[in-house]
C-alpha cells in the first residue's frame, strides 16, 4: 500500500468516527453510559503517560512530577495549571538532582 493510500484511509476513518460522534450529539444515552464516557479522556491520557513514566531512567523524578501535576489539576480543576506545574516540578527536581 502506498503512503498516499494509507493517509487517505486514516483520514477516512478519522472523519467517519468524528462525523458519527457529532451526529449522535442529540442522542439521549442512559445515565450509566454518560457516567462511563466521563472517564474516557482521563483513561486515554493515563494510558499514554504511565508507560512513559514507568520505563524512563528517571522514573522517580517523573512520577513525583506526575503526582504534583495530578494534585494541581485536582485542586484547581485546570488542565493547564496541572501541565505547567508538572513540567515545573520536573525541572526543579532535575535541577536539585532528585530522582
């Protein structure tokens, strides 16, 4: 398969899934599914981040920064504050030589 056909197929799948999701916006789902769908974004984020933290040579430093980021996001309910705090905590820990 050529790269162009691969990209075209990826575009088609992405477009179709987004179109389907947007067209179902007015659909009334049962409370169970609404509660279930609330946790999908954080689950996907955790699935992307945790393996990188656990397999890094500086895993302790990254884990401490991730805990700091999680606490900041939980306390402020602001994603940007958590991300910036996590990055800042990581660099401070690195500068201090911890982890």
